[in-house]
């Protein structure tokens, strides 16, 4: 009888440990301030349940047009910034650098990310930042420029929300 | 004066000097005076409808000639008694967009949309606190509008509906239109609106620019297929309408965003078949990632998706288009 109880207990333990991956997910990978500085893709915050909650289609400048998004995960209560290139144009060269940053307004904490593209940026190029605390008011910014020549009217755009 | 009182006064003066040096003395200062070394703010549009308000202003960063970006701002609507009616410090209730102003070096153009019950509590003042460009949260200037926001509701647009799209509220500020609308979407997913306002001859005279989801952080808002949104239409840069032109039709198209990562179940159901159909199954567009808890997801690498992959996913990303006749 004792052996039967042991087998039953082991079976229950195994069943609990071998469920589907989704059943294993006990909750968000991080929440609020604990998401700070973590890439969304290394967590379960950036899936199809994440949303763009603010955007502007006509962020123009000398190098063309970009689309900046304020991204939000309600599951993790985190924000991040994503930028993509809509159009490029020649102006003292071609744009070759894309960047984004997300700034917690009250806590004064920033995550930024940028990268060079060689020989230049193409339409559809996109990148995003690490996450910041989604309980704070977050400013999400993005832009593109020519690494050797940056001017006031580079296309950039920021959102606070 | 006793030695004790002298020490007290000295300590008080020291504290005031320290606060002034830190810039805190500028908080709450009800003045519209621009400091010589601070940003200069110029109010443009101050308008409200029953359920939202729009504040548009320019900030000239004369001393920061090299692309300072947008310094964070605080926008507050006040009533006649100085009571706060709406504030950008309430997450999800206000959205500010900022971008450089063309042909005006060192000037950043801001616009804030705030939601609130302005039908019962009309705003009479607007206060904007703006930080130094390179020192967010440091020294701020506070500006108070000299004029009251205008009630600019477009009554004839309110309540217009076509199928799953309904205009809740709208306002016009010069040649720019703002509205709050709701759309029943195919699901509660991550959707982005685009669209235009057309003239009677079908020309897209205005294009959808800024959009936002009010109270996106409130429970139920993003988990519902009924999506309410604030949107701004600006004159079409390619076909600007005449100053007396009026829109006759609104068209809004929704597109599903491709997230940074797609859960395996969703990927296998919606994405993999489309990639296979386009002979892109072996494309390295998505990286397979296994999270510590065993969950598998397919992630877009930094850099973005190739154009042919984005095109192949169109059947999954395309959303509804609704046209609404405007009186």
C-alpha cells in the first residue's frame, strides 16, 4: 500500500513538471521596475499580447521618414521604444544610423540603443530598446541620422505616455 | 538678535540657496516668462471638446543648437479655481508627441492630447513645465497660458457610425482635425490605424498622423477587441487642401503589428504557413528562442524583417478598412 502511495505521489509530481510550456509559465518574466534593462525578447513580455499604444506616421526630417512606437506590455507592465524606417532620402549623404531610447520620466532612468548600417539604412530597418518600468510615465524616442553628420532636422520623434 | 536666532536665519538662507542652485525654486512658478538660459515656449493650439483637449506648443532650445531631442514636459489643464482637470502626469490619460520643426533650427514642436470630462469641467488655463533639453528632470521653466482653451467640438461629427467604427468626439483646430473614435477589431491584438480624410472628389486632403490608445494601462483596455483611440489628421504634405476645404469622408485602415516575438502556437498557426506559401520557410527572418520556463517563441532580430517576409505576412497583418461619410 505504501508503495502505491509513493507511485501516486511521484506521478503527480511528474505530471506537474511535464505540462505544456504555457502551463509552466507561472507569470510574467518580470514586472514593472524589475523589467528595467532587460531585452523584451528574452522575456515573455514581447509576444503578441504586447501593444503599440502611441505612434505618428509622419515623423519627417532631412533624411526621410521614420515611425516611432511606444510599446507596452500589460502582462509585464513595461514599456519600450521601437523605431523603423519608412522612407529615406539623400541629404549630404544617406542616413546610416538608427537609434531609439526609452526614458522613465519620474525616475530619470533611460535605456537607449542604436546601431550603424553599412553602407546605409534601408526602408524597413527597425530596432527597439530594452524595457523600462511601465508604471512610470515613459518617453519613447527614435530617430535616424548620418553618423558623420547630424543636424537639427534629422528625423526624430518622441512620445510621452 | 540672539546667537541662536542668527544661526537659524543663516541655516534658512543656506537652505534657500541650495534649493535655488538645484533649480527647485522654478517649480510651480506661475509665470509665462522665459529665462534667458532656459527653453522658450510659445503656445499655439489650445482647444478642447467634451472628452479630450489638445495643447500644441513650440519650444525653442536656442542654446542647444545640436539636436537636443525632446525634453520631457508636464502639461496640465486647470479650471478657473486652479483645480487640476487633466495632467500628463497621469499615465494613459495624456499623450505628447514631439518632433523637430521644419525650417526652424533649434525649435521642437510639441502636441499633447489629454482626455477628461471637459463637458462638465471646462479648462480655463494650461500650464506647461519643460525641462532643459540635455538635463531632463533638472531645471524647469513653468509657463501658464495667457488665454483660455477654446471649445472647438465638431458637433456634426459626434456619434457618426459605420458598422464597427464610431466617432465619439471630434474637434477642429485650424486645418488640423482631432477625434476620439472606437473600432471593433477582429481580435484584441496589437493593431495600428492609418488613414485619411478625403475631399468630395476623393482626394486625401488630410492624413492620419499621431494616434494613441487612452488609458492603455487600465485593465481591460488592451484585452478587448473594442479599441478606442485618439487620432490626429494633418493636411496631406503631398496634396494640401485649401484653407476653406472640408472633409467629406474618413477612411481608417487597421494593420496588425508584427511584435518583437511571436509565441510558438501563434507562429505555427498564422506565420509558418504564410512563410511556407512564399517559399520563405528557411528564411532566417525569425529566431527561435526558448525561455527559461520552456516557452518557445519566434523573435524578429534587431534590424527588422526583410521586405519579402513582411509582404508574405500581409494576409495575417491586414485588418479592416472602414469608410465613414462626413456631413
